[in-house]
């Protein structure tokens, strides 16, 4: 391999991440987590290493669901931001938009008052969609908005994953999730 080829590889996403790790600008565990979730530049930079204790049956979960469940290296603000980004990819009614806005406000100012508003908005959105839970899109909306405000249970994510898995565009969604989460993890 020529010096020019090596320099070109170092300028790729993976090369840049390796340089940032060596310089101490980026924690290698975050890059490994991003690789585990499928972020391509992270896969070029580090071995995929998921968090300890992840059961084998969770392998097919969406990147968003995995990181929200086991993304211990993410900050509160990063997790809420990711959940809101994910929720906004699903068409939302007024209650869902209100829950997302309240969750973003809580991420910006994680005080008790904003937390209570976010929880109330999430419960309101979940209640609004519960009446229409027969459709897969309503289940995805409920899971996405509730997670954006930290109120969804694993059962809601399972419903959202089932709804997305049925969609032919699931591969694109999974790629988007891995890309967005990798961007947050690797800055």
C-alpha cells in the first residue's frame, strides 16, 4: 500500500475517528458502541463492542431501541435528542408534536418542572393514540413520542419495531438510525 493510499484511508470517516481517539478527543468506547449499532465510519475505526449484558435475542432490535435501552455512554441530552429525532421521523399529530417539544425542552433544561411537563405530554400523546392503537402507524407514533419523553416501555418499542419491520423501507430506517446515532456518539 502506498503512502498516498494510507493518507487517503486516514482521511475517511474511520480514519478521522481513529485520529480523534489517538488525540484523546473521542472515547473509543463510544466509537465501539457506534460500530455495534452499524455506523459505517465507526466500523472502519474500531471493533464493534456492545454493552455488557445485552441478550442475544435483542440482536434484531432497531439501533434506536438498542441505544435507548443500553446506551449507557450517552448523556441525558444525547439520549433525549436521539429519541426526539427518531420520533420526528414518524408522522405526528398535535399531541405527538407537543410531547417531542416538551422532551426537547427538558433536554435543554433538565429541571423538575420540565421533566413533569415532558411526562405529562408523553402520557397525553400515549392516551390520544391508545384509542387508535389498532393501526401499526398509531403504535409507531405512540412508541416514538413516548420514548422521546422517556415514558415508553419496552413493549411499546416492540410494537414500533414490529410496525417498522413490516414496512419495505425498514432497511432505510435502520440505516438512518445507525447513521444518526453514530453521528451523536462520534461527534
